């Protein structure tokens, strides 16, 4: 482990404004931690503790009301909480990955093409990208007869396998995982753990929320247990950034 953190979260605070109630609801307050290259950090807490909200604030889907999210670039740090949208978009494409339990399945796009896309955007040839896409679809247990099918027609579990294959085909420096095993069968969960172990061994820093934390017990270096607080419900008007 290097002595310089890849990520420094300092005093991060997030609230949601409930306009119809004329009130503020607190997600989390004054969260601080460092994350190093090759480190696996597990977020724990009851439902509503703010685990997923914390991940989405680091990812910058949500804007914090206070604090910093300092990410180490080769030429210095950038505060993800205040960075320009164009910088966030570039980092998401090249350095920071986010995996949820849901796939945004585009209509009439084959599973293998969805998975191959990150490699094609990174400069791989069509043949190379498809070869790797089929490999990872196979690793996560997607049957070959489905590789050219549209994931929009798949079950939730099969869509999640495609989602994981796409998200993990191209290693990033920082990986955020939000309940990636919630819809997976035992075999796919084992494949995910093997892939995460390989990424971690190659220096990828990981922050995760897991429905089955025991699956990744051997990978965990540290844990943060968030205190339970009332979160805004899904109908609240949220301050967020669309990039």
C-alpha cells in the first residue's frame, strides 16, 4: 500500500431538501476517510443509513452540502465534489467505475455489444472487444445463446450479469460497488469475487456495499459503519448533477 491516498474524503455531508414538507433530511454528516491503491473498503449500516447515498455522492450523482472528495491524479488532486462536469465525465470514462444492481439496458443492443463498448471506447478493435466481452459474459454465467440477444428482455439476474461484465471488463483505478450481488446466483457471485480479487491485486481501490458481505470477507481491508439516519424518500426533490 502506498503512503499517498488515491481518495481522501473529508467532512462529507449530504442532506436532501423536502420541498413539499419544507424541511431538510440528513443522509450523512462529517464523513472522513482515506482510501489507498489496492484497498477494499466495506460500507456497513442498516437500511437508510446512507451507504448508497455516500457512493453516489463520491460518484457525483449527488452534490454534497459540505466537505471534499479529493481524488489523486498524476499531476495533483481534484475535488470531485466541485469539479466541472466535463472532468467528471472524463474520469468516469477512464478512471472511476460505478456498479449498481440495475442495468440500463438500451433497446435493440445485444448483450455482447453492451459489454464490449468500454473496450471499444478505449481503443480496442471490434474483434478484441467482442472476444473479451464473450469471455466475461461466460465467466458470469450468461449462456452463449443470449450473447447476441437484447438484455432488455432478460430477467433481473441475467441483466445484472451483463451489467457486471460491462462494468468490470476494463479495470479502473477506483471502483464503487452498490449491492452488486443482490440479484445474482451463487455461481455469478463467486465469479464476481474472483474478478474483484484480481482487480484488487492489480491495485484497484474499491468501496462497496454488499447484500452478502460474507462473499467478500477475505477481500475487506477496512469497514465504515454508518449511523442510521432518516433519508429522503424516493419522491424527494434532490440536488444532483446529470453528467
